[in-house]
């Protein structure tokens, strides 16, 4: 009983806030089903690491001394020392992605690139607000709508805000069905949202599907070497899917590997959510800048589609541009749902999916470019 009373009395108001944040994330994961595989372990982990003298962080054992707790050990091995967890997750992501809709309509590559505008706008915004370049670049990558990329970039650049960045990135990914419709409606008219697009896909041979991840790895490796770990593992996962001789490994990557890494990544990142380093004014600024980046990524993709329409005879539904972010497949589903709401019978899912997977590639390239730009500055 004495230990219980002592523990309760040592709880600080900042730790109480972290308990509430943890419970809120758990609520969103279970009740709202917003990214439960990530928000649930992050939420529970934020409670674990903020308990007084938490053994999940470190422990003192008589005769042995202080040893790392399980969460601190996972963080030091899986993220701090090697960035292994977020990189390995991309094997599973690559194995899940079908690049067919993108390869059949190569123009959709442009939407993935255009929808990264918010990252660079947010970088400038963060610098103006007083963040140093490493932290500003790490915060800006939240706009990639790609949690593993956000974690990797912030770790490589030694950001002081890894926990806040991870929570912001995954929270906004989970809130795609709420944020994106608002951003898309902000810059489109009902007439534009009702544009119908014929889907006449070209034939994508097995050879092209196999060559694509290999050729992409070469090209990206030459253009943006800093992103090759992310792109390479993404494309390796896709090669497992498309080669046709490793179906068991492909299914393992899609299910067992991705689920296990996601689970470990979620609870490990909670190491950076200790109350003293998380409950700060800067955290609120990071959440605001991340939202700014996310919204302007969507708007950038939509406006790019509208610009293309000035020169095209067969118009593009500009909502397709909004699907160019990396939140796959949620963003393409949001666009399809909006299309059906505006005009029942308007099917855009394949075009939106193509733009969405191009955003997956573009986001990791953008992450590599951000790292290169920062390194050149230094």
C-alpha cells in the first residue's frame, strides 16, 4: 500500500495529460476504428512510459545496476541505432500495393508529385516559426501522410520531436476521411466534382510489372540516394508480389510481417512520448504545422489537376489530384465516396488508386530529398 500511495503522489500534471492522450488514442482506435493497428499501441505505450519509475523504460536491479526497459531497448535497437522498424515495414507495404492502375495511366505519376507541395510549404512555415532546419524538415514531412517515412526522417535528422511527429503523422492519416473532403471542397466546385472519367486501362504485362520495381529502384537511387532505403524496400516488397514464384513470402510480408512491425513500431515510438519532452507548447505547433502540410498536400494535388484541365480535351476530375497523398488506400476510397455522393454512378476508384500509389512512391522520394537538402545546407 505504501508503494501505491508513493506512486500516486509522484504523478505530475504532465503525466496526467499523457494518460488522457493515451486514452484518447485508444478510444479513436477502438470506437472509431481510426488506424487501430497503430493508434492502439501508441496510446497504450504512452501510458506505459509515463507511469512513475516505469520499468518499461529502465530498471535498477540490485547487484546488477540500471538496465534498459523493453520499450527503451526496442527504441534504441529498432529506431535510434538502425531505423530498422520503419524501413522493414515498407517490405509489407510494397507487397500490398498493386501498381497496375498507375502503370496503365502513367500520367497519374504527376499527381503523386504534385501532392507533396504541402511538405515544402510546411518546411518554410516551420522555419518562419523559429524551428531550426533539422526540426523544421522533420515536422514538414508529416505532410507526406506516411508514418514510417515521418519517423525515419525525424530520426535521421535527430529531431527533438520524434514522438510528437509520429503521433501527428499517424493521427492525420487516421483522420483522412475527415480532413480530405474539407480540403477538396475548399478548392473545387460541384460541377468539377461531378466530372466523369472513362477508365480504359492499357494492358500491363507481367514483364512490365516485374521490371517496374527494379527500374524504379535504379532511377530513384541515382536521383535521391538518401531515399533508397525506403524506396528499395518498398519496391522489394512489390517484387515479391509480382514475381509469381514467392507467393508464400509475399503473403507473409503483407500480413504477418507488416502486422508485427506495425505493432512493435507503435509501442516503441511511445518512448518519445514521455511527459517532460512531449507536453510542451512546441507540440501544439507541430500538430498545427502537420495539419497545414496535410491540407496543402491535398490542395496542391487538386490544383495541379485543375491546371491540367486547362489544356486537356478530356477533363480530369480534380479530386483525383487529392488522392496523390501517401495514405493508401484510404485517400482513394475517400475520393470514390465523395464522387458517389456528388453523382451516384460516378466510378473513380481505379484512377484514384493509381494516383494514391504514386503518392506512396513520391512521399518516400520527398523524404529522401528533404534529408539531402538538409545535409547540403550543413
